[in-house]
C-alpha cells in the first residue's frame, strides 16, 4: 500500500489515504449509470482522511451500499458499505496513478459488449459477488 493524495474535479473535496496498487472494475448497471459509462474503476483505501466533507453527498442505492459524490462538481468519489469505513475510492481522483493495474473485474455478466475484458484480471459474476456479500453480511450479523 502507498499513501496517495487526490481530489474531486472542483477541488472542494481532497483526501489522502493508503491505497492498494490493484484496481477493481465493477460492471454492475448501477456503477455504469453512476459513472456515466463503463465500469466504476476504484482502489481499496485505508486510513482515509478527507478535507471538505461538507461538500460530500451520500446516495443509498441499495440496502447495504452507499455512493458519495461532490455536491459542487458531481465527481464520483467513493463507494462503501453503509455504517462502515470507506472501502473503495474512484481511481480517477488520485493525483498519482502510477504503478496501478486492473486486477479484478466484477459483475462481468453486465459488461457491455463494446467494452473489452482486461487481460489477466480475475472475473466474477453477479451470482458470485452476491454470494460473497451474503457471507460478509452474515459474518457482520454475528
Ligand atoms: Zn468537487
Ligand atoms: Zn458496481
């Protein structure tokens, strides 16, 4: 993990966080609409410190997830589980995107036909992801 800085388009929201070098591509239809086209490309982040939190708007699209964007410029910021710390930050926010690679594609059954697969990335379907989510939620419920 490396500490990286980033910001939204207008600069009202800035952050630094420890970021993993692997990018996850989510092809679910919610992410496609949220990003405006193509997958949500994000990196796992820890120890996130945000400046400009007043500019962040949360949108709950499901019973478990929460999507955040900048109220000023509309930039896609991050996705997280409700009531949990931020898990994934949109990779395009990072000031330095060197030495990152797409290693994981999820919800590949929703990947549009015009969008090619990443060679070498793991592929998982909605059914596989939902099974993982259910196992995670069951674990949290203990
Ligand atoms: Zn902004
Ligand atoms: Zn998605």
